[in-house]
C-alpha cells in the first residue's frame, strides 16, 4: 500500500463540482522520454583518382536511450517518488495559476523510464497549491499513491480495486457552463488526505476536513475542476487498464516550476 508522499496523507480536497452540483450530490466524496539516436545515412565521396570508390558504410540504428530519471522533476520531487515505484502518472501544470496541464504515464524498465503519449488535461480553476485547503480551488502539489478506482460505469478492465456505484452520479454545470454529467463514469482516487485501500467514495480524512479531500483523476467535462485532474473518457479507460498495483503506481502532480525543484 502506497502512502501519500509529499504532505503525509492525502489531503482533503475541494470537490471537483460546482457548489450548485454539490447540493445534489452530498454523498460524493470525489471531486467529483528519451530521445532516440538515429544517425542519418552517409554517402561515400567519389574517388579522386576515379579508379576506386569509398565503400558504403552500413550504419545500424542506435538503441533507444531512455532517461534514468523522470523528466522534468527536480531533486526534491524525485526524492518523494518511492524507490519501488515502476509506474508514475506525471501531471504537469502549465503554470501555478493555470487550470491546464498535461498527463504522461511513465513506466520504469531496465533501460530507464519509458514515456507514454502526452495527454491534455484540466486541473483546478485556480491552479496549484503545496498546502491545499478545502475550497481554495487549487489542486494539491505532491507525489501520491494510486491504489483505488471506481465509477458509475462497469469496470473497464482495471487492475486496481474498482468500486462501481450509482453514487458516482453528478449533475449541474462547471465553471464554464459545461455539463458535468458523466464526469465520474471512471475515477481513480489520488491518495491525498484519504485512507488507501478504500473506495474513492470513502470520506475518511486523516488530516481533517479543512484540508479538503476527494481528489481524483476523472473524466474531463471540458473545463477546470475544484481540485481534481480530468482526462478524456477514452484516456481514463486506457489509464485504468494500464495501472498495475504490482508496480506501485503513483501520481506526481503540480505546475512545471514546482515539479522541477
């Protein structure tokens, strides 16, 4: 079981649904690589004497060089990634106060960290915080375990424990007027101020309710969240199928500047 790394336990986070939607969903606890070296072909120069030519050199493609450290992360952040972790979902925010970010799943191999495809995502309306509080509309910066999943829809093939429940229903509109319906079709709990090994719906808040809670990876609704990170529905399905508890997956999240420290 992975413990939240940066701020001790998962932090209670603001629910990722607007206030109007919260009233209708009080039972919800969620918010709601390496470069490849490939030398180009070389052509032999013709003989100056015209009696012979330089033989053509056969070049083999160099093996892929994978980074030994997770790209974009500084020593302070890297120190928080458990040594046994072999999967890391890196969420990089565009700026400290921006709701836009990218998500990349890295897997550690004997050759180094292999990067998946970079995906666009949303985070909280006001950006990021290294001391998240309930209602601040910021996503918590840190390294947190990924141990539990769930959603309104049937399990798409998750290797994490998956809790299917009608309580993952949400309605209303987001900050930009976009409908929230379907946002919790698939969710992965981020172990910020929560008890690992429980349903994402569990309301246990080890740091107290004032520090927020219910910080999830969930389906993108087309706008900023209250604290969660959101991805397109098909990307969430991919992530659920890819994460393997045997590889001790974590999420590393924050704005680019904070993560580089």
